[in-house]
């Protein structure tokens, strides 16, 4: 069994957000052993219907269990967002604690419901990190197929492709269409493919709008849907003394390489080292690892990128409270040189109190000028503050 690194509270109610298939239910079933006092699965159509018709039935179901304190689990709470008002009241008036999962904040926001501000901790769960996979981690497998937990029991590549294609269809059906998030599915379906093709690039909303045949604002709304349904995240441009020299549009990264490849229909195209697509996939993966582990460590790091008007780019800038800002160049090469670190060198003087890293598949750790060139695993640990040789 894979040990998940997220540390959930055992003493306070909490919300656990994560895209479909990241293992939220499995994690809670592991945490609550033996079974919790009450488990409500809103993916079950009968249970969803009961609570959608009468949200007060939640209080009645809890009361039926007696006055003794205990846990109540509500799986996929966004299916019946009005339940949060009743959860809020019971947190304040009873000794019960609630563990709520959700794969979308869109419906919760749209309903302007009570989000339990200050009364429940908020956590996020992601596809498996290389720390969590441990000995089972294979870089090329993760670059090609991602790291959703469901893939672990599928050793055959054809099965992995089938799983990921089904995931993409399930997302469209369950998270978007059945929830009435959009009125027309066909433009959004086309948008998903184009957005996946553009993953990791600076967004050009106007160009994407022309390709999808919808207006500019619709494309902005579509990307917001991807964020709200936890299918990806924005990487904003860095703002500091070099602000005037770089583009202002964000980049968008899908939350998992396998899902991204399913959406852009490249699952059958193998990623080969020393190609541009392999390099992009590796960059995606390393950035995803930083975002995931930073959330689990709850260290409040801020991530951004920088590109100047003359095209010089830093893949990732990490602002760490109370510590030096980190400039990161990500290379899939197995041997790095001064050529790979030249861009980083020129920005060190522009960004005060900063240090530079080049993370790659090169197994040799060394310093090239002012830049630390490290194997990517070692660099992740050092930047995040995880001691060498320690598995979180």
C-alpha cells in the first residue's frame, strides 16, 4: 500500500479537495479504521437524491447515531453543496467532526454556500509523488502515463491508455456536463484538446478562442473551470524589479501528465529522451512535484515563471518566506553544462537575495559558476527543505 504524504488532522473537521481518482476516498478509509460513525457517499445516486431533496436529513442521520462524539464523512460534498450549512451548524453545536471530500469547488462557489471558513482545515490531494511511489517510481512511466493511483494495478501499457481515456470521458460527463457547468459540450471538448496541447506555454487567450470558435471571455471561463475542478493550475509571471521586461500572461499546467496526454490524444506516441516533447513532459513533471510537495508541507511557497521580451526564460521561480528566492532551470538532459546555466546567471543580480539551480537527469551534483546543478530528486529535496536521504 502506498503511504500518502498529506497529513490530515485527527482532531479537527476538514475539507479534502482533489481531482477525481487521486485517492481521497481510499485515504479516508485508511484513516478511519474501524469504520467511521457515518459515511455518506454522494456519488451514490440514491444517497445524493435523499440529501439533495432534504439536506436536513444529515442532522437527522447524525442524531440517530446518538449523542456520542465521532466522525462523519461526506464524500464529494459538491454534489449537494447545501449540506455545508448543516455541517457548519453541527460543528458549532455538537462534538461531531466532519471529513468532507470534493473534486470541484465550482459548484460550491456558484451556490455561494457556507465554506466553513475557519471551522474546518483545508487540504489538497494530488496524483502520487515520486516520494510516495518510492521503489515503484519509474520516471518514464510517469512522464508517459502520469501517476494517478489507479494506474498502480495496471502494469500493461494498453490498460493504462484505456484507463486514462476513460478518465477524460468521465471528467467531461461527471464533472462538467452532468453538473451543468457549461451549456455546450462540443466547444469545451475541443478546448480541452487545445488546452492540453498548450500546457506549459504562455497562454494566448485570443488565439485559443479563434481555434475553438468561441469568444475570449469563454476561454477565460473554460480555464477557470479547469482550475475549479482541480484539473490544473496557473503559473503566474514573476513580478519584481524586472516586471517591465517580461510577458504578463500566465501559463497553465495540467495536474497530471497522463491526463494531459489523454486529452491531447498523444498517449499512443511514446516519449523519447532527447526530444522536445520529452523535455516538456519532464519540465511539467518537476513543476508538478514542486507544487504537490509544497502543498503537503504547507510551506506557503509562491511559484511563478519569468520570460523577458527578448525571449530569455526562467522555468520556475520559487519565493520562500524568510529564505532566498530560488531560480530554477529544468533540463531533461543527462549531462548539463555552462550553456544550460547561462540564463540563470544573468538574473541573479536582477533578483535580490536569490539563488539558482539547474535540475536535470544528470547524476553528477556540482556547481557551475553561481548555479547549483543537481540531480532533480536532490534539488527538489534541497529547495523544499527535505533532508537528503529522508523520505517524507
